[in-house]
């Protein structure tokens, strides 16, 4: 609860500061309206991360460092987290053949992509199913974040969340009525 | 609509505008400089195909590869640094702005608060409360100001106390003189009547029977005068707190002038449905006194005009007579207790009127011209419904 409040305060202060003193807009990353299926003991979520990898992302990906996008699915029962599933998507640029290696942890897959737009398309799709009894879950929350990046040649670590204005895109699904919030 | 800002609001607004603008300009300058650096870096267009060249040695190939990698990392670093600077500098500037405003307002309040205290203290003094003691602390100038103010209020309290004592003494002397005079007036005819009765009783008892009714009547009359005098003083001391209610002045005025109408020319004009917030008993007392005063002021062919009208959220009641008028000197004193220009007046009638007017939150004014007559004007509040 306090984390959520702190996130909101930080986002509010950063937004206010930028409105007043900066032309920097950042990326307003959001999830599209999800496709959600809840069977007796199986859940399926499908959504796409939008407006997340624009502006300077290409230059940052081309640094050759591995960039991680973390996703977290929280299953809640009566306002307490009963289970948390974390998986990530990562990208590495290969300068030798101008290709990108995309790893999707949830599918345990690795793809080599040559087109940047194709990379962004595949990187943004979240397509995940997991086993859990429906009666054990009230709410499902999906959030995304970017892991910090370390540029070894400059020996500096960067908080990549600044590119999303320190705001984690979030989607909340009410299992009983399948209602979702973006 | 013209907005008038207070001193505090003006200073704070000015401060925020100046501080905000200068921060904005400074921030823009540095951001612009940064963008120039990034642009310069962007202009170093590395030919990506360099990496695919076949170098003569493996070491050259590795060096070229490292060079391009380093370039790409530097470019990414510059982009990230720029974004980081934009976000952090704007956030930092906002926080500095907020912190500075907070500090500024705290300091400003420290300066303004004593002035606000001074304003309310001055208001209290204006309302007659001299028991004010401002805290003797704070900045040197404010400390000095507060000390001077406290000294002034103490002196004012002392002066007021002395004034009240002096005034009380004067009033008591005046009352004593008045009472002595008013009591002496009826005592003389009583004394003379008794002396006359005694004299006739001794010298001519037949005459005694003849003059007895006349002498007894004189004594009764003067005793009645003394009783009236006592009642007037008692009434003045016993004015009650008003019980205000909605009342129609025209109804009350009709009742008041009814006994006089057959003898005097009294006219009444105004909207019969007008309502005012007034204690009806007090209103009756006020108007009776004023009508009686006007009648007393007329020598012959008494003509009294009573007009009432609604002006904005008030009701104006005017009572005008064609009496002898009041001199300019007397006009200043007519509402003072125990002041009278009439031979048999107690000097309490108009003082009672003034007090009743005051406690009903109304106002009374008087205009007069010797030989032409006098006009009393009363302003009362309309009933709430009509405001």
C-alpha cells in the first residue's frame, strides 16, 4: 500500500516538475484492453504494451547491453497477495549482423529479429496462461517495469523507469466479473 | 471584477512568478546546451558497415568492433543522461521551488503575524477594550513596535479610567443639580399652598373653606409632577434588552397618533405592508416620545408629517414638525441625558429614544431650523425576508 502511495507521489512530483520546467514527455506506457479467460483451474491473459518503447529506446537498445522488461502477475484473494508470478522479456542487439535477440521467459523462447518494428511488436505482446483455481483468486494485477541498465564502458547504472516517467503500466482484472482497469 | 490582492498575497505571487520564471529560463538554457551536445554527437555518423569490413588482422577487427561498441554505448549514455537530467533537474527545481516558497512563507508569516496581531489589537482598542498586551518578542523593530503599542494601550486605559471617573462625577453633579431643581420646583407651590392654608386657618376660617379645593388641587398636581419625574428616571434606568420581531411600523404609528389626531394635524404616509425588525414596545416608546416632543415644540397650528419609505435594505422613517426648531448648540446635546430646553422637561425623553434606537441597531438623525421646524429621521433594518 505504501509502495503504491510512494509511486503515486513520485509520479505526481515528477509530472508536476516536468510540466513546469521541462519539455521531456517520456513514454506513457499502458496495456491495451486484455483478453482474459478464467476456467475452473486455468487463467489466460493476453495484452499488449503500448507507447512503451518510443523516443530514445532504439539508441539505448543498440548499445548492445541486455535490456530487461519485467512483468509481474499478482493473484489476490481478499486483498492479500496469494501468489506472484514474475517473468521478463529481454533484448540484445548484435552489432555484427544488425539483429536483435529477443528472449521471452514465459515461453522460454529466443528469437532473432532483424527489423526494429518487428522486434517492438513481439516484445510488447504478453500472452500468458497459468494454473490456479478460480475460487482462490479475486483479483489479478499485471504490471510491467524496466530493469536498470549498466553501461560497463562508462561504468554507470541507469534507472530505465525514467523513460516511463517512473510509472509502471498496470492492469487490474476482477476475476468475478472480468472487469478490467487500465 | 477588480481583484485587490493583500500585501502578503502580492509579495508571495511576485516571489513565485520571479522565482518560477528565472528557474524556467535557467533550466531551458542548460537543457538547450545539452541538446546541442547531443546533436553534435548525433552528427558523428558512424558508418555501420565499417564493422563488416575485413581488417588485415584479427586485432584490428576487434579494435574496430570495440570502437563502434563504445560509440553506441556513449550515444545511449548521452540519451539516457539527457533524459535523466531533464527529469531530475525539473523535479529538483520543483522541490527547490516548493521548499523556497515554504521557507519564504514561514519567514513572511513571522513578519506579517505581528502586524495582524497589531491590526486586531487596534480594532479592540477602537471598540474600547484597552486591556491589550502584545507579546514583546520577535524581530528588533517588531519588538520595539509592540512595546510602544503596549505602553500606548496602558496609557489609554489609564486616561479612559480617569475620564470615566471625571464623567461620572460630572454626571452625578448634573443629576444632583437637576434633581434638586426639579424637586424644588413643585415644592415651592406646595409650600406656598400650605402656608396659605395655615394663614387662613388662623385668620379667616371661612375663607379657608373657599381656597381649600384650589390649594389641595395645586398640591395634588405638584405631587403628580414629582411622581412623573420619579417615573421618568426609573424608566430611563430600566430599559430592557430588545426582543426584535417582524413588525409593521404603520400599525404602531396609527395607534400612537390616534389620541392626538382630533386636536393636531398629523399625517401618515408610506407602504402599509413594510416590515422592520424591531422591538415593538421600544418602537412605540420612541415614536410616542418623538410625537409628544413635536407637539410640545409647536406653539399653535401644529402640523406633523410622518413619512416612511424603503431605501435599499433599510426603512427610513421621517417625522417632521412645524415647531419652533432647535438651535445649533442645543442640537448637539438633545440626545444627552438630563438635557432639556423645555421649562418642565426632565431631559430624559430623547436620551431614552437614543438608547432604544441604539439597542435596536437603528440610527437616528435630526435636522432643525429655528422658526421652521424639526425633522427626526430614523433608519431601521428591513425584515430579513426583504433584504
